[in-house]
């Protein structure tokens, strides 16, 4: 109980600091969106590059692990997206944010601290948790690309196929820093080159600012977003939040557990993957919603509610693994 509490509490303390800074007008009004762009375009991609470049090829080639944890996220993303399109009928943009709210894990900011508390000094456990922090990028890349296309980045330009192909490359590869950093990190790991030590240190220093900046960005505009979210709910906010939370905190970790077990994954690889999957909606989803102006208020509400309630689901899964003798 206390392990989950101590992991979640720092998240809310930093969000609270953002709320306090906004109430005192310490930072300019556009500080929240600017911090969000910084995280999405620079800090988070560099963090991914740092983690991947330092991983061994053997760890990256654990296909059953990748299949189970990524497969569960993709399935839940589709459930969230399709469910929103069918029952809420709000359009593609809100559907993408709904899918991300149901599937993208708060792996780096909650998952890693919980694993370090459960397995202090265990290098293997921290390695697995580090790899788990990379997995939400798959659904986030899919979501970002879909939002870019929705924004008109993939419009057919006068019937010129070369220009259209150029736009595809720009949106899906060259215009996506998260994807570029993921590909670069895999290449550096596979080649055995890694990053030059001083460069790796500089990259990690910038990358690890992603967490506090993202939390501050959420806190800076939290009060305004929550007020607007409740005003625009039209009586369906409670139903949508219930659906998002059930998908993210219950369905997702259970599906991850089933898929990993079916693929023959056991031990720490299964336990840590399920615990990370049981974390709440990744805070970067609120950044994506803000940057693309797609239901940012609801995304903020989901992140706050889900992270608050995740203490109960995380505690439940930890107790379950302890009862089964797996922790």
C-alpha cells in the first residue's frame, strides 16, 4: 500500500506546484503549452534515445515480452478508439485521445519508482522497467500520426505523387521526433556503438527533465481545464471517465498478463510488465491533447482521476503477485 502511495504522491506534489505557480502568476500564461511542446519535441525523444542506446541487443530481442506488452496496448488502444467513435461519435481527434487515455501507461513517472521500491538494488528489474517505459511510444506514435493527418498534413497536393510521398515521410518519420529517436536508439544498440559518454550524459540530463516539465505543464493549466471539462461534459463526462479508467486500470493489465503468459513469459518479465501496465494514463497524453488542441480539458481530467485511483489497482496487483509467490 505504502509503496504505491509513495510512488504516486510525488506526481501530485509537482502538479500541485504547477497549480500554485499559476495562482501566483509566477510564470507567463503560455508557459504550459510551451513546456508541453518542449517535452514532446525534445526532452522525451532524448530520454528514449538515452534508454535505447544503452540497452543490449539481447534485451531488445526478447520478442515474447515485446509481443505481450505491445500487443495489449494496441488492443486496448483500438478498444478505446472504436468505443469512443461508436458510442460518443465525437470525431477522429477525440477518439485518438480516448484510445491513448485507455492504453498509454504512466510507466516512467509511476512505474519505475514502484519497481525500484519492490526490487531495491535489482539491476534486472530496473532494466525490464526501463524497457517498459519505451512501450507506450508505439501507441503515442500512432496517435500523433493520426492527429497530424487529421490536421491536414497529409492532404493531396495537386495530385503530385512525389509531394504526397514527401508529406508521408515528413509526418510519419522525419516529422516525428519520438519515432526518430526510437529508430536511432535501436540502431546504436544493435551496432554496439552506443552514445559517446559526454554526449550520452548531456542527452540524459535533458531527457530526464521530461517528467517534471510535463507535470508542471499539467498543473499550470489544471484548474482552467477542469472547469472547462465539466462545463463541456453535457452529462456524459462521468460515463466516459468510468470507461477510460476501467480500460486503463483493469482491462489493460489483465490483458497484458494473459498475453504474456500465453507467450511463455514468466518471472520478473511478467510481473513488472503487468505492474507497469496497471499504471494510469501517461501524462504525455495531456501534452499531445494540448499541442493538437484536441479535448485537452478531458485529457487532463482523465490523467488526474486515473492517477489518483491507480493507487488502488497498483496495490491490488502487487498484493496479487505476493499472494501467488511471484514477488
